[in-house]
């Protein structure tokens, strides 16, 4: 019993911490009608349907087949690493950073597992996480905080991409330079070809595309939620059991925590004073403690200068584990696979993220905000 409890705590540590933080703020901000507007139900719903589809893909060994294709096509560890980073980076521009991680983290794991390179999991997962966070900053829908700022300040598409172009290019250079830290050993597959259901594969691909249209708001959320849930239920009920409900609750608890924090008068005064001094670094600092999405909502109430705010909430997604809620997806995946290596992962995660944040900040201050 104690072993099961210990494993549960280790596997759900972030959710437990998020719950404690949420409960603590409830004592400071009593429950009222505003609580109904705390949670981004679209984000939770999209995470749910994406998780269902990914779980269904796993059940037909789809990711094994794709991972094998990557290994065969890019037959060295370094080339496969570059392919994984690229697909995650580009994917985040199209389907948003959190969805990109849910979709492509399994590929990273399987490529390493199938070639006996599990010792590289922490590094590869962290770099996929950074690729998702930085890749999504170029487009208004690549990161949720971008969509909020893009809508609130009515920024044009061309202007938006022009603003983010330089840090985006820097991100590409930095990400590909990290390939130098990966060996160029030839990859050898462990097992024979994997069989997968072609019919289910086509259906799940269709559902995945449908989910993307839901994320883009081309299809109403309720329609996508109903259609995808029914189809998955009919084809693979087991997929529902493998949905990461702990991750969904983690997001809910953090929404409550950050929203309550923004309603505390002393917090508002504190950030107002900081914004008067430096918008970019205030935003960067805020993201480290209350995540970039809540930060964008909170600080946008105190400034009309959206350019440093936009830089801050995107680069601010680097740093601590909670700086970007998308990072929790990566952490949950890694913790589930390596519950005894969480401490080392967090140290490496923080170290690499700070390096990326420092370099991007130097460039932004020297070129973009001079």
C-alpha cells in the first residue's frame, strides 16, 4: 500500500502541488461567480480529445510505425534527433505547443526505446519541449498567450510575424546547435516490423485533422468533442482509460491559482510598479511563477505596449516548470516513464531553459527593443 501511495505521489506530484496552491489561494479569494470564468474550457476540452486520439493511435501501434520510419529514413541518432525537433517545432506553429507535445513526445520516446538510447530521454524530451514553446511563438495560434494578445490588441498577421521573426530565427539556430550534443551513432532497430490496423489508422488520422480544425475554431468545439468522443468510444473504449486525467486536473488547478492571484490587490499594485520600470523583464519574471497565459491576461490590464509583453510571455515560457503549462505535459510524460529520475530531470530542464532564455533575452534587448 505504501509503495502504491509513493508511486502515486511521484507520478502526480505536479497535480498535487497545483491543488495545494489552488486551495491556498481560495482562502485569500473566496469562491464567487467569477470562478466560473477561471478555467479555459476550450483548452481542457482540446487536451482531452487530443489525448483520446493519441491514446487510440498508441493502441494500434501507430507511433511505433512512424518511429520506425524515422529511424530508417534518418539512420543516425543525430539525424533522428533533428527530425524530432523539427517536427515538434513546426507542429507547434500549426496545432499549438501543447498539442504538438501530446502528439510528438511519444515519437521521441519510441525512437530512443527502439534503439536502446533511453539514457537520452531527459535531454530529448526537454529539447522537444523547448522546440514546442519557441516554435509556436511565430503564429497567433501557436501559443495560447499569443492568441489572447493578438485578439486583445488587434494586431495584424504580418505585423505579428514581423515582431516575432528575430527571436524565432534565434530559436531555430539554438535548437539545431544542440544537435552537436547528440552522438552521430548509427541506429539499429530492436524489433521486427509492427503491424497496425490500416482502417483504424485512417479513421484516427481523420479525427486528428478534425481536432486540428477544432483548435483553429473552424469547427465548433462542441461538435468536435461529440464526434471524436463517439468515434473513439465505438472503435476503442480502452483509449478513454489511458487519457491523462491528472494532467487535465493540473491545468484546472493552475487556472484557479493564477486567476485568484490576479485578483489580489497587493499583487496588482506590485506588477503595476514593476511594469513602469521594464515591461519585458517584469513579464519574464511573472511567467516563472504564474505561467505565461495567466501573465498575459494579468499584465495586459496595465499596459498598451504589447510588443515587449508579447516577447515576454513567449520567452517567459522558458525557465521554471510552470512558466509554460505546456511544459507540464512533457514533465508528466517523463515522470511516468522515469519516476526515480525526476530530480535530475528538473535540474537539467531548468539549466537548459535558463540558457535559452538568457540568449533570447540578450538578442531581444539588443535588437528588438533597443
